[in-house]
């Protein structure tokens, strides 16, 4: 006589139960019953033995009605939703949010799980889906160090309405960030600091890929006609271009944002993540941000970097003094007292032998201050006030001075005091005008 079928069985399990019972009652052979259920005879024998001992309940999976061990509880779902809706992680994309939950809140859940929980609560990810691109991606360089992409992006990194510019460099082969530095505006000083981090951390890259910004390329570069070129006319390098030539780096100009798409995608990622990281770590100004980036870059590279096609690196060891190379250099004529003019002021060279007018190379370094290169030596320079001839007093003219928060004013603390020589107000003011000027 067939045993009673349990209420929790599905129709498929009920049909299987009846076939097994027919086999037990001798209505079907084991082979025929196995063929009817689509199982092997050995499996059929196991099913017969199980039903004989436990009845129809043997065919019901033992985990039925039991919650999986990895099930997200209602309390945990509520905690995830309430945490995301708070101010601390506002604007974080779902992948970054799942990482922050594990790091700061002790909730270790995968991105798909967090996505399902938040979407069920009616929360949409701020990260838009990437559209199909109409152009082909350029193949990565085979070796690390063959090409470094440079760019800068202005953004509201600290919230509010104030915009600050993050300069960055990314290795084309691995996608690793090789340098990052923040200033108020896009400037020569920011790119020099990125190159300093790149060279000190890895070595000198073979080439640098950047846009046609005036920092990299002279606006007159495309205005020289063929006739002028044949006549020997050339366009002077920018200060950045001159520095790259001294280091032996090839400077390549990109004619569209898509051409340097890897660093453009980097900005999307950092704009999504860094704002949240700055908020969590209570970072509110440029100097705190630059200190934070030193430790953040290795963590970022470990997560997003890829292996290059070839393991051997192409970086070249540096043998030059970066403070001298990554500077602004101009030629001036010094008199027999070693006095020359630079940026509208007079300066005197300390030491050196000057007889008559002598050509010197003036070096304005953000870390070393103002120097003069003469006969292979780097000589210190001090402000010099020339004696003035007696003259009739002139009536004072009314002048207007921009307020301290005017966008074209520069903070006097944007260039750190790397050297005691920078304590001279004249030298500090000159360096700010040189390195932090807003390029057209």
C-alpha cells in the first residue's frame, strides 16, 4: 500500500513518488522506473531505499524552508539603506559604497547584494551606465614606463561651490596613477609636482602624452609657415617642454579628449570616490588633500591597476637634480656686480666672478627659490635695491586692490616653504607669479 504524500511536495516530486512506489510494489522493474524518471538504476535503487525508510519526505530537499547562511536579514537591509541615505556617504556609487561599508561599518556584502538592497528601497545608483563608444580604444603600451598620460580636472572636491584642480599622471600600460597633486587652478607647478612624483617613484618615462594646453605647447607652434621653417625660424619650447627635453622625454600632443581616454576615465572614477573619501577623513583644503593622496594612490592602484603585456619596465633612472630641471629658466645679463633684472625686480648673485656683462641662466625653482647658473655652478640670489636718484615727489595715484577672495588672487601658502630662502617675501611673490599663473 502506498504511503501518504506530504503536503509540502511539488507536483514533480509527487509524480516521482508514485513511480518509486510502483517499483516497490512490483508494478515496474528498477530499469523501467529509472528510465521513466530519467535517472540511473543506481540512483533509482538509492531513491527506493530512501522512500522505504523515510517515506515521501525523503524526496523533499532538507534545506527547504530554511534560510541560507548568507541571507541578508531585514535588520541588515535596513541598516544598509539608512546608512546610504545619511550624509556621510551621500553620492557614493554602489561599488564604492559596498567597499566603504566593509571598511568603516563592518558590513561585508558584495556589490550586487548592496545594489539589490538599495534598488529594492527605490534608490538609484548615481553612476550612469557607460554608453557604447563610436571609436576604437587604442591598445595599451606593452611596457610600463613607455608612456605617461598627463591631464588636470577642476572639480568641487571639498563640497560647496569652490573649484580646485587635481593634476594627475597615469601609466598607459598599467593604468596606475604615477602622480597626483592639487592646486587652486591648472598650473605649471601642479604638473611639475606630478612629474616629480613619477620620477622619484618610478623613474623617467619614455614619453608624456598631454593635450595642447599652453603649459605644454606654445600657442605659436602652429603659426609658423613652411617658408619660415625652411628659413630656420622655430618656436621656443614652453617651460614644461624645455624640462622634458632636458630629461630626454618625448612630449606628444593629444588633439582630442578621446585620444587620452584612459586618464579621462580616471577623472570619472576619482570624482565619484575622492569626494566621499575627503568627507570621511575630514579633509577640507589643498594641503590636507595632497598629504592624503600620497597614501591613497597605492591603494587605488592595487584595486584598479592591470598587469602590463611585458614585465620589463621602460623607466630610465634619473641622474639630474630635479629642483633645477623642474623649474622656470630664462637667460639674463648680469653686470660686473652680479646684478640682473627678473620679473620686474633687481636681484644680486651671491658669489661668482663677473667681469662686465655676463650671460647667466636664471632658475626659478618652487623648492630652491631663485638661483643663477654660472660656469656650471648654481649660485644663490638675493633681492637687490638699486640706489635711486633724487627726484621730485609725485602725486599719489588712486589704486584699487582686489579683495583677498578674488578668483585671480593667489594664496600665499600655495607653494610650501621647502627652503629657508623662500622666506624672502620678494622671492615668494615672484615664485607665485611664475608657477601659479592662470594660463590662457
